[in-house]
């Protein structure tokens, strides 16, 4: 058994897939999650997939004393992967203080407690949202592209959290960090035991699409076909969630094996391929054989027209590369939706 790793938000969508990949790589995992956007039975499904039951504590990262006690209980945690955060862009505009309190406070608590408990490293779940709409000459976007003013309080919490980590490390704190900027994570585990479980009406494209395909929603609306892109719809870099999970394992290996070239490193985690919303819909239909009811609607406020990653740095430095085809990824999302129906969940 390798080192003990703390995964905050480990019962969530990306967190649960990452726990499995850490276990597959031999790490011992402790999950904390306040279950605000996930269920404790995800722990059972993690065990079904990996054959190992991770330790689990229902705990909010805003609970400083609770975190302190958790580090005492699970002595020897070597590194943290910090997913736990509120992540709905629209909600963050309505409730900015909730987003700032939750997303900033959680990270600050962890950073304060790391030195006390001998935790060496943290992998932070950041987002391509920090680039805003990159200028045309900066597409595909590299880590060197300028950070743009955030479009939402949610996006701002990602930017500020990156700065909090940079400032803390610069102050001499004995902490090493890797900031992973995700593009658009989609898909589910190939076993269909883990996946994305949105609360209420989904805001993100893929859960809305699969819920439409299965008949929970009547129609998917494509938000705008008058953008300056080849087919007029927005372009994103859709990254398979298991591939994304594996990037975290590589980042943890790198921190613990002291392979970092700087105490804070930043990597884009994307495929390098931009796909439009309409292309994605057609790829879903082609790879699953399911016809999708969709219509073109108006643009959604705050949407970025086009962004996709230059993942060269992650490819060369981390030795990580997105591997799963978009067809397999979309089939996995569909199988997950079918499985949810079978389980009577949605
Ligand atoms: C946004 C954030 C991202 C964040 C994610 C979490 C930005 C630039 N990106 O991603 O940082 O992690 O939310 O929620 O702020 N679409 C439709 N119809 C739908 C739903 C979506 O056409 O019903 C389109 C959107 O207009 C967009 C694309 O699908 O062009 C992807 O949307 P979505 O899945 O919501 O992700 P982002 O907005 O890219």
C-alpha cells in the first residue's frame, strides 16, 4: 500500500472517479464530503469498482475543528486532492457570498492545517474558466495565456484559490501544489457504477442531453448557433472523466516523488480537440444510435464562444494524455443514464 491521500469532495462526480484511480494505483484513500451534492452510497459503488472500501467521513471543509480531528484520526496523510466546492455558475451569480465563503474558506482551512499535520502536497481542482474567452491567437490555450476577469463568482473563486495557493507557497509554507485546469469533463465510469448525478434540472450539456435522450426532458436547447465558429455553436474541449481522474494520480505521484520543477505547477487537462455543441450532439447520435430531440435557442448569458486546450505541457511533463475516444465517452454517459433508470434514480 502506497501513501495515504485525502480526497475532499470524494463522493462527487470527478472525485469518485479519482478515488478509484488512486486505489488502482495503490494509494490508500480517505474521503471527506459534506454530501451537499452527492450521496454516501457512492462509497459502496467505489468499493464495487475498485474492490477496496475507502475511509469516508461526512465532513464540511468549513469545519476547521472537524478537519483538525480528521487529520488526527487518519494520521500520515501525505497529500490532498481538493475537489470539494460549489460549482454551479448560475447559482454563484445569485449567491456570491455562499460561493466565496464555501470555496475560499474550505481551501484556506486545508492550507492552514497542512503544515501542522505534515501534509506535503495539494492538487487543486481548477478550471479553464480562468482563461475566459482567449484571444484567437491564444487558441488552443496554453497555461501561459493571460488570466481574464472572471465571468462569474464561481469562476472568480477558482482564480482567487489559485492565487491563495501561490501566495501561501511563496510565503514559505512547506507545501507543494499542482493546479489542474480542467476543460469540460464528461462521461462516466465504464462499469456505469459511477457518474454525474445532477441535482434537479441539469445546467451542463451532457446530463441535459442524456436526460433528454431517455425522455426525462422533452428537448435539448442548443444555446446559440450564431457564434463565429464553423457551425455557429460554441466549441469546448470535452475530456473523459476517467482520463481526467488519471491526471490527478500522476500529479500526486509527481508531488510525492519530488519531481516538480517548481513548488506550484499548473497544467491544462484537456484533449487538445475542440468540438462544437452540434458536433457533440451528432457524435452522441452516431455512437449510441439514439435520436436526440433538440432545437436551436438563444445564446446563454456569460457563455464563452470557444475554448479548447493545448495539453502539451501535461503530455510532456506529466506524461499524461487523454486516451478515450469521444464515442466511447458518449456511450459511457448514455450507459450511466440507462443504469440510473434501472436503479430507479432518474
Ligand atoms: C462552465 C464553466 C466551467 C465550469 C462548468 C461547471 C465557463 C467558461 N465554464 O462550463 O468552468 O466548471 O460550467 O458547471 O464558465 N449548452 C447547451 N445547452 C444546454 C447546456 C449547455 O447548448 O442545455 C452548451 C453551452 O452553451 C456551452 C456548452 O454546451 O456552449 C457546454 O456547457 P456546460 O456543460 O454548461 O459547460 P461550460 O459552460 O462550458
